[in-house]
C-alpha cells in the first residue's frame, strides 16, 4: 500500500482493530494492509495537522484530510477501547 492508497476503508479497518482488539495503531495498520513506513508517514502528517489549530480544513488536500482523519479516528478508537476495558474492570471489581 502506498500514499495514494490511503482510503476511508483502510481508516475504518485500522480504527476497528484498535477499538475492538486493543491493538497498537501501527500493528492495526499493518493488519489493515499498510506498510509500516507508510502508516508512520501518514500518522506523522496527520498528527502535525491535528496539532495545528490554525489549519483551515478547506485548504487541505484529500491526502492531508485522510491523514488527519486517520489520527483522529485512532484517537477515538483508543479512547473507546480504554473505556471498555475500564468498565469491565470496574464491573469485575464490584462483583468482589
């Protein structure tokens, strides 16, 4: 998979692996079909864009938008997985 193959379907699959299986994002990306170096470049660009509050999303290229979406979806998936695990732990602890 190369730069031009970053797609919504890849983002969906990567986020799903992170959310449901608790995989590290780079491992999830590999399972979704990316080369590690490609994922790292996409994530680095997305993270840079995500940190820049002055970015106008209308001026981003489609590739930049996908990179930004990738890091945001992974952040959300990690949060959902952490919540699920914490809820299960709290429930188990309440049972004694």
